[in-house]
C-alpha cells in the first residue's frame, strides 16, 4: 500500500524538478555568464585568431603545398617551422603538434591539434581520468592530459630551452584546441612550475591559450594560473531558433570526458541529464568540491547573440577571471557541437578582432596612447587576478590562496615543484613555511 502511495509523490517531485530545470533553462542564455565582464581590447585579443590558424596548420601534411587553408591563409612561413610531430612520432601519447618560430610577433609557439575521432590513442588520453586521481600544485588535474603534457615536456625541453635562450625577447606560447587545449594548458603549468628546465625563463614570458578548452583543472588552479593561461569560448548565433541559445558544450559540462565519449552516440541525452542534475545542485556546493574540474585561466567569451533576438550580431569579446559562475550552466542548443569547431572559432575570432581594430582606427588612437593603454590593461589584469584569488578565499574554495603581500612564501610554495604532487602529507613542509615566515617577521622588526 505504501508503495502505491509513494509513486505519486515521486512523480510530483520529479515533475517539480523538471519544471524548475526548464524554467531556469529558458531564462538562462549563453551571454548571461559574461554579461558583467569587461570588454577585451584589440591588443590583448590579437593573438587568438593567429593562434587558431597555427592550430589549423597542424592538420596539413605539407605547409608549402597546403590542401586547405582559411581565407586569410595560415600566416605561417614554412621556413620558420622548427619541427612537426605526428602520431607516429608521439606514439599516441600526445596529440600532433608543431613548433613554430614567429619572428613577426616575437613568439615561440607550440600548437596542438584537437581530438581525432578516428584515433583510439586520443580516446585513451581522455579516458585516463579517474576522479581525483592526479594531484598537482595543491589541486587536481586531468590525469591523461597531464601525462601527455609531461611527455611533450620531456621530448621538447632541450629544444625549447635553446630557443628561449637564443631569443631572450621572445614570448613562449602554448596553444591547442579541444583535446590539445588541455595539453597546452597543463604544459604551461609544467613550464611555470619547472622554469629551471628552460633556463629560468621569466614567468611573464610564458603564455597558454586554450581554444574551446576542456575542463582540465580544479578551480583553485584555474584561478591561480589566470595570469599565464587564457581560455577562448565561442557563443555563435542562430538564425531561426529564438528560445535556444548556444555555446561550445565542452567548457560547460563537468561530466568527465571519458563518460562523454563513451556515450558519443547519445551526447544530447547525457548533456540533458547533466544539465538537469547541475541545475538542481547549489553552486556553493560545486565550489567546495576540490575535484571538480574547470576551464583554465582567464576566460575570453566571444558573444554574438542576444536573448530572444534572431539574426547575426557583431561579435563582442568579454573577458574576466571569474570564480563563481565560471561557465557552470550548460546551454542547450542544436549547434552546441559546431561552436566547438576550430574553423568556426578562427573565423569569428578574426571578425571580432577586425571590429576592435576598426573601432581603434575610428577613434584615431595614437601609438603612444596605445602603449599606455596596454600598460593600463596589464595593470588591470593583475589587479583582477588578485581580486579573483581573494574571492576564491572568501568563497572557501578548497586550497585557494590569497596573494601574499611579500610575494613568494605562502601556502602554495609548500607544494612539490616537480611534475606533480603525489598526494603525500605536507605537514612537515607546512611547519617549515610557518617557521620561515616567523623568521622573516623577526628580521623585519
């Protein structure tokens, strides 16, 4: 009898949950996540379309005789290509990549291609990610992507060191798309944590750009490395559908990547179930999960659509280092997978950059004023980064550290500076750090 009475109650609870989910989905559009963010400048967004073309160049067998290239070309001088690694060279342990010496922009670029649906080795990298399996620098990272980054670090360390020392004024940039974005982001972290292996390169010279990023690191790491790692997410537009907005699904779903690709033929089903589940979980609970993975670093959101409006709008690039509201909501869309395509991202990023440059030309900003604006933007980014770290501490994000006023010795220096923390107890190192801090204050007094 109790079972018969229990069924209607369960049905009512389920219907209420579905109603709440549907109501929040209808009110939430992709642009809501970045509506309070600042507008990017042309100077800071300039590398994005260029790096997208470098990633596309990885797909070519011979850059001197390309089979396909975007309308503006790859922008690569084949004579400046240092090396190109294919699956045969990597043994499937890492996605293919190129190392390119960009003299025009004083940049050393290592670019990774995205997921190859026909390669089992790429799936093996994605599926090697048991929740909480790999600790790194006080947080958690995707295990398979970190191992791929470690392989590339070992393989190209000497080459990168020689280039960094030979061109001391060049930046060192790691970039990738989809699967490659996770490898590029974690490789950037490895380089920052092991600068001595690259001749003690200055942290300011290291940059990472994750295009259509995979969620590959815990929130404390995503915020802490926001000064060197950048993520680019596209929100394209729909012409006919009004109620459904869209965004690249990969940076939004916290569903483990291995579960997504195990259910590749029923992707809408798994995304809908995850969307319903996450809608009913308070964000405060998500923030306190130390093993929940996020899109890395500073976020650049290319927005082209307005709520309840149809048609194409000029793309606007929003940027911020958010802590709460970091693309936690999945936005249902019939084109969520197409927004993930590197070809489309490159095209829309270039359109957005052209509009930013056109605006600068209309305003007739002098070169000196542009340099002053770059310095101002760099200062604002630094202040925004510190504010994000403090916000993470305020929200009680696990292992979040506020910036130290003395620069070097705070809790994050307790971690092992090798490839990854193995999870051992850090009680001894904590005592050493406190002892060092005490001695410092004694000397100051």
